[in-house]
C-alpha cells in the first residue's frame, strides 16, 4: 500500500488512530480541486495541526452524542419507512449489486465485514466479535475506494479569524468558522466513483442507523462546509445491511418528521438551524 500513514490521537482519554491509505488509483479519480483539498486536509491531520483544545474539552459538543430520541412510540420506524419509500434513504445489502451495479463499491463494505466475522469464527473466536478497529482496518486495506479511518472533523466558534482558519504560506486552506464548536471522528472516508463525491461511512453493528443519523449527517455537513465541497453522501452499515443518504436530509426531512412525532428539544437541532442559515446565505 502506497503512502500509508498511521497517526495516534488521544482525545478525552480515548485513543483514535487516523490511518491514511492515499492510494494513487483513488486519488487519480478525484477531480483535481477536491483531490488537492483532501490531500492538504490529511496533511494537516498527519502533522497533528488540529485543535486539540477543542477535542479535549468535555464541554464541547461531540457528534457521537447526536441522536434521534424521545419521539412517540414507533415513530422511528415510520420515519425510516417513509424516507425509504421516497428514495431519500437507499437501503442496500450484498445482493443489491445485482439490481444496482453502481452501488457495488458500497455493497462491498458489507461483504468485507462479513468476511471478517467469518474469519473470527474460523479461528475459533465464537465468543468474540470483531472490534470496530478490526472492521475499519480491514476495509481500509482491501476496499478499492476507501481513503482513511478515524478522520477528525471540527468547527470552532471564535471571534478571531486566526482561531478557525487553517492556513499554509499565509493562504487560507480550510475555514472552520461556525456558530457552534463541534468535534467528531469519522469512521471511514471513501470516494464514490459513481456520484463523484466523498462518502462519510459509519459502522453501526447494532443496526439502529436512524437513531444515529444526526451524528453521521453532521459529519458530512461539517466536512462539506469546511472543505467547500459541492456534494458529499453518507452511509451507515453493519454486516447485514446498509443505508445511503444525503446528509442534507437532516435539514429538512428529518427535522420536519421530528416536529410531527413529539418535537423534543435536542441539542443538535440548534446546530442544523445554523446549517440552514448558512445554506440560505450561500444561495
């Protein structure tokens, strides 16, 4: 594997290992401007030039805590089925590739995960399941379009430009300005050769993907905003099935559905209001 890097971070006493496999065949498929942004972003992370003060501050909002909860009974199932029926969430399994070959790169995430589970069984580890890192590392090593694991993302609420603009040779690279300070670590980052965009991938072994959709979607919205990308997509998956969606679903469909099924006050709903405002400003 060419250009392989492995960088360890300890944030809030939890270890995260950023692994970057910048395969030339993947980078070569990415449009020049996007490829440059991704490469520079990875270099910033590899040099540990990320805001450790944010990542180690327990008061800062963390994407991993963003959940859909406190809704009326059965609401999550109804919301999920409705969005699938509207093709705003695309469910997939290994067999999906037979009908939709353009999703083969996504379906292979499940195939690789199943292979890891089978390998554990073959080695006699019947009482143990592969860890998160086992799954992510194997996908990084064998999946043709995966770029990295445990990718840190963040926004910063500050009054000084120097606090949130990462620069190189006095030229701004990434603008992390946002009304709220947020941190997170993306499980996997991969390239979608069909849609020509990055995919934020999250491994959810328990399978309750809709509950954690705000976490994964906000990863996508942060990365899209900070790197000024035209489009990103999100995938949640486990060893049996997966779900593909545009993170902007959180700004309209999900928030609207929540308002109909209990309308709870959730911290991340304040965050999506800020994303909605930025979206209007960009029009």
